[in-house]
């Protein structure tokens, strides 16, 4: 039985191509890949037959894929490559809850991915790791949580970095130098409905990203040309971006954090300060991490191998008990399997047949009419 993998995220990587010709080892069946961002999908979850996902056509479809068509599938597995919350107040957590409602298997896990949508939930887990290992072994940056502007009366030591809500990629962050700027910022926060975190500004020399995809590790070091070009590492003019060895220290940081948060794919961001002679772990990100351009294809292949291994393990032992609700592209009859994909097409790039969807809808309507007639 063909299984459907839904990749939720951007178009930066063509996962149709990455998963091309991949087959589940236990039955030799290929998998069907559907790739779409959150804003193009809708989810209906049935307690007896899983999550049925309708995907709208993409305005800029990947060539030679079915992204230009509207299709409906029952999803067997999800790869999360994009967060549910965006820079401009996008919030698709209701769709995530629909997938959680019927426990759709995924990478990262549903609960882990949900936690990644709120930075305070991530930080609390990292804080637990630090309290267990100690500050020297796990140098997490100290932080203060302010649920709203009313909790910002107590002044921090300056300079301080403030972060609004759960934004990422350098968005929603400011460096405040004195009480006057703090008061101005506090006034801005009072106009919204979100929380704020604050942490000391670190005069750093370089930043480090430690990445883990399954059992594969990678470390990258970035040095900026001048702090005058920007205090945020992702906004500064970069003079050198290089791969560095994954030291035992780096490996322990990422292993401990992934174990605490149940992450299969993750990346820790840290900075090093020669002035203080130490590292500071700033944050951790989950399966939505951006991949370095020079390693994107290789890392995408590591993600593919991780997903295929997980799907093999999951479905090779899954009992066939539940009835499928989503339409099949080659048959109007329902298949029986727990969380299996309805489409019978073996190609990840072939479009779904809309007419079969309409046929099934007509059959369901006719069945309801007969029941009421009786």
C-alpha cells in the first residue's frame, strides 16, 4: 500500500526529487510525496481514519510536480520543515492541532514540534538540562521572561537584548542601551498582546551552529567583518563562514538538548566571547532549521534517510485495522490500514485525480440518502 508523506514547508528544497524512487523496505512500495506550505493546506481529522489534507495549488509550483493542482490525500507521515507561526502574525497552530488530534506520525515528533512553536517551552527544557549538568557543562544564556509590559518594571543591566514573542531569524529583537530605551520599548509592548524575554548582550567574537540530523552532526562557525555592520550575527556582513570539527563539547550540548526535547532534527546556536573566555548557548531550533547552501542537498538526503528509516520501522509492524476515508486516484473503493495513504499513484510527482474525489463524495451522499430513506 502506497504511503503518503506530507512535507510542510517552503519551496527551497524540492523534496519530490529528494525522495524520488525511494521505497519502503518491508513491502517494496514507493512513497508518495506531497509538499506545501501551511497556508495552502486544510486538515480534517477523523478518529477512525486519520487526517485528510486538502492542498490548494501553489502559485509557483515546482516543475514536474503536482503542486499546480488541488488534491486531497490521507496523510501517513509528516515532515515539518516550516514553523506554524510567522513574522507577520501568521498562526497555523490550529492545523497542527488537527494533526495531533489523530496522532499522525512525524519528524520531529508532534509534541516536540509543538514545543518549538513557543520559545519559552524550549528554554524551560534547556534550563532543566543546565540545572542537571551545571553552567560550565551547558552554558545556557541567562534570561528573564516578561508575560506582558506590566512585568517590565524592574530594570535589567544594560546593554540588554529583548525578544518579542516567538519570532525567529533575527526578527523581533532589539538591543537596548539604557533605561530610556527600555521605557520606550516597554511602551511599544503595551500596544500588543505578547510576551517578551530579555537577556544580557554578549560581546561575541563568532557564533557557532551545531546541527544534528538523526545520527549526523555538523558544526559551522561564522565570523563577522565588523560589529558596525550589525550586532546580530545573521544580519552582519560575514567575513568567514566555515565548517569546524564537532568537538565532544558541541556534541554533548546537542545530544543533551535533543534528548530533553525529543528532537530528531535540531540546531543549537551559540556565541563565543573572548572577553569572557566562554561560550553562551542562545537557543535551539527544531526540524524547520535552515540548511547551509553548501550542504543543503547532502543534509536533505540525511533528512530523507531519517524519514525513510522511521517510516519503515513504523509501518512494517503496523496492524491493518482502520478504514481509509480519502479518495484513491485509481479506485473508488476504500482500503483498510491504519494511517495509510489513499492515493494509489506510485509517483510522488503525479497529480491527484479530482474527478475521483467528486465520485467518492457522490457515493457518500447516496449512502446517507439511503439510510434516511430506511
